C-alpha cells in the first residue's frame, strides 16, 4: 500500500509540477470573412485581414494588416505578457486605449485576453470590457471569440473570428 502511495505522489510531482504545454499560435493567419460572424460594421469594406503571430514562452505578439477601400493598413503590434501582468496599449490609428491581461486556460488549449477599453467616437468616448478566447480548432483553423460588454444597459456584442493558417 505504501509503495502505491509513493508512486502516485512521485507521478504527481513529476507530471503535476511541470508547466503545462500551451497551444502555439505562431504563424500567419487570414481572416475568413464568410465564416466569421457578427463582425463590426467597418468590416463590410474589408477585402482581406491577416494577422501575424509570434509566440515565445513569455509573450505573444500580433501584427494585423487590413486591405480594403483602396487602403492597405498595417496596425501597430500588440504584445501580450504571458505572466498575468496588465499591459497598456494606445492605438492612435483607431483612437483607442486598452488595458489588458492575458492568460492560459488550465489545460493550455485556450488563450484568454481580458481588456478594459476606451474607444474615442465621433460624439463621445465609449468605455467597455472585452473578453477574447483564442482556440486552435485544428492545425489550420484559429477561432477567436470576442465578447464586449457595455455599461448603462447597452446590449452585449459577441463575434466569432475564424482564421485560416497561411504558413
């Protein structure tokens, strides 16, 4: 009986205290506009949207590119700290400020980003929270589920962004 307990404890120590394996999102991803749902109104004019992801053990960095309406826009990179620290990012192009934290689900299969956002609008600055869940459906499909919650009873907005791996 003691031998069994020792084996269970040893197994837990060997397997349980090692860092869990995380999904690797590295690569270039192209947004599938037809399979994505509830995208913002501005995506009506988008011809293509791609995202390059570089992932290390302590960060995930994205750089997005959008083409449409005769424009080719490269957005500033976004760096997610994978240690739970809050990161601030100001995007002067989209007139927004974000404070976000990133984490892995316990299994390491889902990447979660929680943000507080201030978005400058034509009449006023809008504030909301955003919850993003990244999931690798298979080696070639990345799904990002986005949920935005607004104060003052404004309806919650949810969208699903489906990307296909380019390389």
